[in-house]
C-alpha cells in the first residue's frame, strides 16, 4: 500500500514538473528564440535551425541519452525518464500558452525559473527531463571526469554553436537562462534552507554543548575522540561535538564557541539534506 501511495505521489509531482517545464518553454523560451542548456537546448537549436517540430526533435534527441542511461542508471529511472520526456513532448505539442512578455531579460529569468523548477521536481522524484546529466554520469563512471565538468563542457560547445549559427546576443541570454535553470534545479532538489555541519573539538566541550542546546537550540551528537599529537603535544581523551545548523546561525555559533574556548578546533562542511532529529525549520514557521 505504501508503495502505491509513493508511486501516486511521484507521478503527481512529476506531472507538475512537466507542466512547469513546458510552461517555461512555450510561454517564454520558444516564442522568443531562446535556448536552455543540455539536451533541451540542443532540441531547441535543431528545431529552430531546420524548422522542425520541437516535440519530435526533443524526443529523438533524448533517445541516445536514454540508451546510455540504460547501462548507467537503474531501469526504473530510465523508464520513468522516458515516460516523462514523452509526456513533456506531447504537452509542448498540444498546449497553447501565449508569450507572456517580450522583455528579453524577463524571458531569460522566468523561463529559467519555470524550466528549472520542472526539471528539479522531476529529478527529485526519480525522472530525468534533460539527458545532459545522464551523459555526465556515464562519462564520470567510464573516465572519472566530474559530472559538473562534463555538463559545463557540453554547454560551452552548445552556446558556442548558438553564437555562430544564431547570434551572440541570443547565446548570452541563453547562458543566463541556463545559469538560472541550474540554480533553481539545485533549490528544488536540496531545498531552500542551507545547512552546514560542524565538528568541534574543545577542552570546554560541556560549556559549548550547553550553549548550542540553550542558545542556538539545535541537537548535537557527541563522539569520544582518541588522543593525538598536535601543536599542543599529546592530548587527553576528548568529547567531539557534531551538529548541523542553519547557515543563518553560523556567526552566532562561532561567537558562542569562541567565547567558551578561543582555541577550539572547528571543522565546517556542507550538508545537502537533513531528515529527522532536532533542527529548527525557519521557512516552515
């Protein structure tokens, strides 16, 4: 029963993602000749240059990337991605959104927002609407090149071709659209709240623990650390504090630690997602 509910929930959210992506394309980018990055950008470029139906081109261009995904990703993701891309192509073909504005800056910004929101929601629910991520994963598995570098190189080539075949101005606005799309995708996947993890080693850990709980109001985890050699020589066993805080609280937390122990050793690291535990939810209040 839980799997059925999960499937229904994912299907509804992917459908919303498809609607938002198609809105970004049909109401902003396509009527004004703008491109996005990735496979979507290739499809738009081909359809404009050869005067072909964007829906057919999008589906055809995506097929090679889906074939690559068959040997790289799980079969469930590939099937869901094929269905999602097919639905997007059909939706683009039949929907008739009118162009909202002719302001090029607004087109680039809001086209990127809607398209990025749609792609991000789809990815979060296990479907890919753009195949450039698949290519990045494939090359990373085969040659060890980072996914980010592959996608960046992919889009540099795409926008360079756009500048030559269409215009430098369109290429520049398309780069802006791509950057906005990429950022919105990250927000959709990782959330709007920005968390950081802290690992704190201090001789006054008790005082810091109390401050984190009472003043910062976050949960903490305590590790027992072994002795080691540093600038202060051989050390006794220590309690290591591990906590996750909202970035809004980072300066308050550092001040609290410094007031307790100016020589405290702190490691800060990024946290992509947090579930459960004791954590303040600023945006949910």
